């Protein structure tokens, strides 16, 4: 599912004028998507992480090392207090966007560029976690809104990923379904 969702998000970025690189490996980690867009004399850089679950069983973020150690396991499903959820969300943001190895990868591709951080998510079992990501400066987008944005962008925009084909299948289904319901 993750690769399909990343393809759809890449298509959305491309149709909105971004040049993208997907799945940049570094050590054991990976950056899902980097996108750059030129607007006038400025260049915008987006680092996008995709967490698209449609039947979530737990949190997006893992337990922090300290919490996992105190509980004897690392889990996304263990219930958390509000303070624990905040600590785990903050650690997730650090690990996904702010870690030195992530900064080095971004700097390697576009030295000196200021990056915006974005999360595209499916269904969040704990919506308060999304609010915590937002409060940490992460721009959050639901996959539903991404698909709606693709539908509005339509054909004719720059496109080149498998996500475009997938989006067209979804739009075809919705169009035929609405005709059948008449």
C-alpha cells in the first residue's frame, strides 16, 4: 500500500509543478519524497513522508526508546497518555524530518534550500496525533484531500508516475458509479 500511496502523492506533487525524487535511501533509512518547485525567483523544497493506512491498528509514531524500555516493548498499539503521545509524536518528527542524516541528504541534493515538512496520512486512529504533528510545524494532508486535488488538477498537467494511472482508475470508478446511481 505504501508504494501505491507514494505514487499518488508523487503524481499530486508533479501536477502541482514539483519536480520529485522518491525513495531516497540513506543507510537503513529512507526519505519518501523530495519535491522542488520554482516560483518566480524562489525555489520551494518539500520533504514529504507518506503514512497511508486505511485500517489503522495504532499510532503513527512508535514509542520513544525510554517508553519502550519502561514497558518492555516497542509498539505503535500500546495506549498512551496525552504526555506520552506528545513525546512520541515529537520523536517521530525528529526521526523523520529533523535528524542530521535526513538534513545531510536534503543538503546533498539542494544545498542551502529551506525545506517545508509534510505528512500525507490515511485514516488516523488517533486524530490528536495529527494535531501534535501540526503543532510541531508539520504540514499534514489527508490522502483523501490529495485525491480530490488530483481530480481538480485534471489532465494536461505534468504527469509521469504510476500514481497518475491509479488516480485515473479511481476517477473512472467514481464517474461510472455516479452514473449508475442515477
